[in-house]
C-alpha cells in the first residue's frame, strides 16, 4: 500500500504542522521521516546545547506521533549532499506516493530541497512544500514596485494588512497504526549522532510541545501586557524565552501570533507581534537576498571596512573577560544557559564589531556555536544589524556605549551580580564599570571606549559606507 511521507526538519511538532496535515489530507497512511545530518550540523556550527534540544524534542515528537498511529522513521547521513541518494532508495522501498515538508529559506536548505524534488520528479513521487516558518509566503510580500522590502517597518505594515484577524491552526487525527517494513538503514533516535547530553540543559530547556505551549500561555497571561515596558531589562523575566522552541519548530509562529491575538489588545501585544515579524523578516531577507547565506554582507559598500582579526582580543570577548561588567555577564549568560537577552545580544555584538572592530562573522559563528535558539536568519540578521552591514541596520555612527547601556538597562546591577558574583559587593554606581571607577579584583577594561568608538567611525568613513 502507498503512503504519504512527511519529512520533519525544523518543525518538530504534531500540532499546527501544515506539511503533516497535508500528508494526512491525502487519505493515504502517513509515515514521518527524520534525517540526522551530523556533518552538516558541524559545518553550520550548530551548538551542542541546540543539538541536544533537538534530540530531546525528537523523542517527544516520536511519542506524540505514536499516539496518532504515525511511525517515525529515523535515518542518518553525513550532510545534505547525501540526502537525495537516500531518497532514491527510500521512496520505492516505502512505496511513497507523496512527500510533504515545510519550506525552509536559507540557501543550503533550498538547494537540498531542490535536489530532493529532482529525485521525486524522476520517480514520479508528488513532492509538496508548505508554508510554515513564516506567517506569509516571502514571494507574496512585495512593495508597490513589486520588489522585496528592504526596511522592516513597511514590511511589517504590509504583513499586518495581509494577515486575517484570526489564523487557522491545523490539527491531525489519529490514524490506524502503520507498521514500517524492516529497513536496514532505519535507526533509533538514541542511535543518531547528536551531542552529549547534560542534565542542566534538560532543566533549562525542557522538551516537547506541551512545554512550549505552557511557556507561551504563561507569557501571555503574565507578561505580554507589560512586554513593551519590560523587554529591555535583562534582570527581569520580561520576554517569552520561546525562541529555542520556535527555532526547532516545537511551536509554530502562527501559534505564537494567535496566542498573543487572544489577549487584550494593547502596546504589549503589538510590540511582541512585531518581534514575531522580525523573526519572519530575517527569513524573508535570507530568501530574497541569498548572498547573505554565503558569509557576505547584505550591503555591498561595506566590503572595504578593515575588519580586525585579532584572535587574542576575540578570545577575551568570547570568555567574558573584557573588563566591561555587563558584557562579561552577558557572555556568561550565553555560556551557562545557551541563551542571551536580546538587549545584551545587541550590546555585545556592537562592542565586538565597533569598539574592537572585529569581523562580525566571528561573532556570528561564536553565537551559533553556543545558542540553544541558534537560527541562521535571525542570527545573521542580528549580527549584520549590529555591524551596520545589514538591511535596515543601525547606522554605523550610532554606537552603543556599553557602560551607559549598563547604567540604563541594569540600573541596580542585578543582572551583572547574578553572573559575576565577584562584583556582588560593589555599590550600584561602581558595578557598571569597576575598572574605570576604582581598583577592584577584576580584569581592567580591554579597551578605552572613546578610542574604540573613534577608530570605528574613522574606519567606516574611510570605507565610504553609507549610513
Ligand atoms: C546579534 C544577535 C543575534 C541573534 N541571534 C538569534 C538567533 O540565533 N536565534 C533567534 O531566534 N534570535 C536571535 N536573535 C534575536 C533575539 O535576540 C532573540 O530572538 C530573543 O532574544 C529571544 O528571546 P525571546 O524568545 O524571549 O524573545 P521575545 O522578546 O519574547 O520575542 C519573541 C520571538 O520573536 C523573535 N524575535 C525577537 N526579537 C527578534 C529579533 N531581533 N530578530 C529576529 N527575531 C526576533 C524570536 O523568535 C523570539 O522568540 C539575535 C539578536 C541579535 C542582536
């Protein structure tokens, strides 16, 4: 008997999964497929904490699918390049009539899917990609000249105009349990090469759709109303911390949008939904401007900025030994939890790319290697925003002063003290810049901020970068 196959990638959930629902709508028995690609993950710098999160969510997905009578076939190859050949073998063996998956937008993923589509074409298998990772198909959102938007605000306005007042979330039904044939290439989830596990990661980032939904509901019930006021203060739990679940597709962006929509309309809801649109915007940019997927700046005129490649200074930044307490505390948050508050991501990225003038690609890579929510489009977008190389980026002359930012967004030093206990006894004024204000047993600032700022301004001006 023929089957419909749904290929899970970064959509590790059963609820509101358009590809999975479409497979079921075909009327054929549905089989799920997951392909582990450890070599590709390494090439993409996927962090061990993220890979472990994927593994645990894959186990939760397998259990949830089982309750719906859907088996999950897991296989492993090294990289995306090996996937088409596997499909050549698998599609006839499983008698696949239809292959469904949810579209992904970065270049390597698109090339992978084009190669698989070619195999399907040859074998007469109907392959269909579905809209899932963003609210609106990137090709449908264009400006009045039928060109892609390059600036967020008009993009977001156009997106809001297109979105219906309520989104339709998909459900799947229980099917008669499908038995998979014995396949030599099939593996248990436990046999796939992810990353070594760690109890602290499990406690910080529990897996499964139910947990993601709970996180979303708690945020909407308790924090979304004040989101606009509180989202910039890292010592406060003011944001949703849903990013890891969104990046792995344990929750859909539609579910997030809809959950917010149901709460009282207000500045908090509007601002949070705008962040969801930033999430979409950067995927949109990756799709329309694929050169950013090739380690290139979005703006061509920044090619001549003389980025520094000072390994020693970079190492100070990576390890949180810059001597600027907020930056060091932020880097500790990343190393200890796999996550960093958005305000801090901007501050540390700007310090690296402006005060130290170190190549933004080094920082982008370090983040990917450590983030549980590492997502190519959002990470690249955030780094190019901070380095003034990206679309709708910060103008190069607007350089955050990390000490002023610290005084403003961590006024009482609560966040700094949480991650740098050695500074716990300092008073509120001194804790922001101990090296500058008085001698304490703490690394001195690695750079004079005024010098770093002037050097960056000069470098950008000389490179003739447009603001
Ligand atoms: C240098 C830099 C690197 C970043 N790297 C990543 C990354 O790898 N993965 C990632 O998901 N986000 C990244 N971001 C964006 C942002 O920092 C995180 O999405 C956010 O901190 C996640 O926390 P949250 O879920 O509590 O967000 P909330 O404030 O609750 O926002 C809700 C969701 O909106 C999206 N979102 C919020 N802000 C942004 C933004 N500026 N850009 C794109 N999407 C956004 C995220 O999916 C987030 O989960 C980066 C930002 C910068 C400045």
